[in-house]
């Protein structure tokens, strides 16, 4: 992961954007106010990116 760390961050950020858009759309279709749906989507996307980076860091960390 050391050589391509930036690529992985870009992949996770793009996937987070997709998660945020889908979550926001689902909340909006569920009847939530559009501003709250956007906020919920952003929260879902940020949570996904944080989790993905944490898991990648754990998996790629050398054993000591």
C-alpha cells in the first residue's frame, strides 16, 4: 500500500461519494426533508471513508 497510497485514498473517496449519494437519495425517498437527507448522506459517506481507511491501515500494517 505504500507505493499506491494515494490511489487507494482516491478509490475510497470515490466509493464514499457513491455511498453518500445513495444514502441521501434513500433518505429523501423515505420522506426526509432534503436538507436532512443531504446531511445523512454526508454522514454515511464520511463514515464509510473512515471505516475503509481504518481497515486498509490495519490490513496493510506490518506485523511486529
